[in-house]
C-alpha cells in the first residue's frame, strides 16, 4: 500500500502532524513538522516519534541559550567568583552563535565552524586562540550538553565530536632562561622580593599576596600555602582547589627572605606596607621590567632612567605567571618526580603538571638534536 502523501502548502513546504497524546483535559495534542519534500517531512516526523519513545523533551523552546543559562546558574554555586566569570565569558561566546538554536537539532557540523572561527580569531585578543583555551571552550560547551542530557532534552552530546584545528597555536607559557633567572637573583629593586618569591616557590600571585611571615618555616625550608587573596572580591579565601599545601623551597630563597626587613605581617607588601592589590602587582611588574630593561638592555646609545624620550624595550618581558612556570621548569631540570612537582605547584590534576613536563621534555630533545646538527656540520 503506497504511503500517504501530504499536499504542499502555499510556501512550498509539506507539513506532517505527529500525534503526541492527550493533555490533562483529554484534548488530543499534535506537533507539526515541515519539509521541502515528503521524504524530509516524514523523516522529521519519525525523529519526533523516536524522541517520544525515549522520553525526551519535545519542547521547541529548549534552545541552547535557555540551557546554557540553566547550567551557568548551577555552576555559579560550585566555583569561585574568578572561575565563574571566566566560564560566563566563554558561555557568552557560544550563546552569541547558538542561543536560538534548538538543542535537539544541533549537530557537530553546526558547532565545528563556530569553533574554527574561534581558533582563527579570539574575540578578546584578535589573535589566534591557543589549543589549551580552545579545549576549555569545548569542555564548557560539552558540559551544557551533558546537563541537557541529564534533563532529558538530548540523548547524545554533539560537542564530543568536535576536533581541535591543527593550526591552533600551543600557547604554552615560557619559563625564564638561565640568564634571566640570574638577573632576578642579582637585580636590586623594590620588586625583587616578590620576583624571588614567585620564581623560587611557584606561588600564584594571590597566594603571594596573602602569604604571612608565620607561613614561612626557615628551619625546614618550607612555605605553607593555606590562603589566597581574591582580587575581584577583595577578600582572603582558601587557595585554588581549596587545599592547603606545603611547598619545599630552595635555600637561596630562605637565605634571601631572612635578610628582608619584617615591617608587616605580610611577606610581600605595596609601597605603604599594605596588601598587594591587582593594581599594585601591575605597577610593580611594570617598574621592575622597565628598570631591568635599562640595566641589562643593549642599546645603540645611552639612556637615563627619566629620559624624556621613550626608551626602547630591548629585553624580553615576562609575566608573573612566567615566574611560576620557571619554578616548575627548574624542578623538571633538577629531576624532581612529577607527583612531587604536582604537590609543589598545587595542581589539582597531575595531567596539568604532566603537560608542562612533556612540553619541557620535547624542548630538551629538540635542543639536543640541534647540538648534534651543529656538531655534524663541523665535520
């Protein structure tokens, strides 16, 4: 018996009704789907029936924007303010591209072009997005789909099929070279205590801000990291991941800290002896790098510190996080076990430490091969 054919509408589409059952008043309910051909309309109707059999939602208002907001509300109660703000900014990117898209209709083919666009140009920097950042965007997107699966909106996660573009840069943070480390050790500046502490302890900026002299055990050469300063909320809170850790630090740091005047309960302070704020760190690093550049930079002519003309920046600048990365690099170079390094750095997952160690191993092998090439070229 031939299948039923529906007549075309005035707009050229074919409509097929799917019986959904009866409502609370006993009235029959239907959902209408449309297709350019009878086959397409029948296929959509069949998908509706399959969703009904699986107990999935048939609400067309279940769009991405709605479920992203639901998930974000749940996430807010689970993470710190800084983490929430970062997650929210990345969710906003996905909402800008997918907000009105019905969850049940989204496929990997709809998501991949959006990811590729993000890889080519980050909306915040205007530069290509690093692979690690792209992975974070995918993880957040995937979490929204997982949440909708838990709530019977979907039965599979299309974000799990996304591919990272091969052209995306690695975006690894650099560690200071041996020459740069020596500069930090010998360069006298009001920022030297902070730079020495970060480079030889691996503390995060917020952890360094909240560090007290009572947290430093000079006898055993350790620092107890039990708190961190939240720059957005202006409050002291537990360290990242909420766990206290004890960091074993090299003698060069304890010897240096012993000589510092203890004018405050805080180890690192601003000019007035108070808590280091976000702006305090920014001004300190700018001043430190500018003065270091003037001392170690190789210029074509002589410059004075307060010269009216702009002094070119010759040395390679670094961030505060580069100092933390340098501490991990030195542990790798010293042969420190990766599990020990994880605890020292305060990484919640050993994969984070492993990624740094793996990158350093590749760089080490690459440099060794370069030495071999140079040796062979001299035959």
